[in-house]
C-alpha cells in the first residue's frame, strides 16, 4: 500500500508511514505543500477501501480523531427524468 500511494502522490520530498495502534497509520510528509495537496485530494481509494486522512494535531489523543465520516463526491449516470417541466 505504501509503495502504491507514494507513487500516486508524486511528492516533491520523502513520505514515510508509521503504523500505530488500532490500524491507524501516521503519514509523515517532509514537505508541507505535499501534505496540503494530498489532504485536499482525499479521500483516496486503495484496494476498494477508502483511505481517509486527517491532519495531525500535536497533543491530541488518537481516540479524539474521527475517521468514520468524510465528505466525497459521487457521480450517477442514466437517471430517468420523469415529468420534467421546462
């Protein structure tokens, strides 16, 4: 997973991944612009699973982060339009 995401992100500087408790992964960016760009482009899809990232807040406990909600767009095709007035 790490190798794939690193290759997709095209970062200017190094990115490292640290596994924490509870299946949480800390992603360390050496470049703040890379970090901002990657956070703005999320959520990422990996192996048909959403990879949600939240900005790290120094001193915040891991339990305080909420990984269960994230906004994303969906596109739906071929919806029949019935009784549409123009």
